[in-house]
C-alpha cells in the first residue's frame, strides 16, 4: 500500500515542501537530498498525484498534434506508425499524446488556443509548408515544438525529416539505368515543403542527366486517391505517353496505380512506376517499387525524444535530424521498351 506525501515527509524528517521539490526536480534542492527522497519514495511505493505534480511543475504532461486529417489518414499505416511511436515513447514517461483534428481553415487559430491556454507542454507540427505560419507563430511565442518536416525560415528550430532530395535522386537514377527518359512526376501541392523539395530534386536530376522535361509530365496537387487517379488519366492522354511515373506520396500513389490497371496498362512493362511511401497494406499489392521511409514507429519515438530534450534545455539548433530514405525495388519498374 502506497503512502501519502505527508507520510513520506514524516518518515524522512523533512517538510512536505522539501520532499515535493526534490521529487519534482527543483534545482534549489541539493543532489544528496534529492537522492535520499527518491530512494525513500521507491522504497515505500510512493506515487505522486499526477494532477498535483503537473500543477507543481507548471506542466500538463501532454504533447499535442494538431492535424487537418484527410479521410485516408486514419487508414494510413505510415501516419499510424509515426503516431504510435510518439505515444509509446511518451507513455514510458507517464505522458500522453493528444491529437486534435481540425479543418484546414481553423488550423492556425487552434495553435493559438493551445498556446494561450497552455493546454499542452509542446507541439508536433506536421506536413510543414514552404512558408509555414504555424512555425513562425510558435517561434515568436517561444513555445516548444518540433517540426515533422522543414520550412524556410532564418530562425533555428527543431525538426525531423527524411531526405526528400536524395530519395527522388534514387528514383530517377533507377529509371535512367533502365533506359527511361520520358519520366513524369506526380506531386502533392507544392506549398507543402516535402513536395517542393522533391520536385526541385526531380528537375535537377533530369537536368544533370541532360534530359529535357515535358511540362505536361509535371502534375501537382495530388494528395489522395482521386487526385492520383485523375493525374494518371491526364498523363495517358499525352502523346507520347511517359514511359515512367514517379508519385511523390503514397496517398495518391494508390489512385495512380488503380488508374493504370483500369486502363489496361501492364505496370512495369508498358509504364514503370515508383511511389514514395510504403504501399504493402494497400489493395494494389506489395510489389510496388517504392522510395521507403524506414521504420515510421522509430521516427515517432525520435520526435518525442527530441521534443522532450528541447523542453529540458537542448538548443533547437542541436535538434535537427535527417534520416535517409531507401529505394525498394519491386515489380512495377522494368526496362524501357
């Protein structure tokens, strides 16, 4: 049976205030006193009241993720993997992750409400934009956050990302080795930073290979199945058609694959396809050549750890992590015929 704070303080011959401050990490408590209190708390099975502890240290023990959810997100294994990794890392520290779904037009006001109300200790900013008002706002407020992705700003901030430029280079190089020259890129909206970085890398990789890009082969604003499907229909109406297609996100990749199958295209022979993101849990099968972001669960864990480090005093400029994607070859790419 656990004891109360009052009983723990009495057993140590200390005041409740001293014991409370030792348990909550206040710097004015000496290291020897802190160790003595922590050892006694463990010995007697003392567990602090979470609400009382939060009030004492001025924290909620909650991180927030404000997210303009798409219908496909809740069935997206990559999104769920990242969120699962975040939650698991926080649970190990007796903290929680709160996801707040919002409409796109209400996203910034929701950030303002969270910050002004101190409803969370820190925020994860997802789907970063080239010019991101959320990051600009949080930076001005001095509120702890980590960006899942990068943005264009002169101020140092904490971020975690995969190397978008290198992932596209891997895809283009693979297709060039197979003899393809008429290569198309289907992009998410270009105000999203990952989409802009991937498209820039595509243009540079094609230019480095001495290849001109048919502007009809550059399609943007595809971030779900329907837009991916329509993008491929548009490409199939081109003359000549592209011999290969890179889709810069797996959400529209599903629609792109479906459109090719519905048109009777033999994928990997008639037209080669590479999709950014794991598609093994989709109905189009697990043999798609992909630019994979390895271990989304570990990525979520890493972001939680980085946000905790930021709150504990690590400078934001020291919390910038870039992981490398990998090309996983499948049955959807083949020699250009």
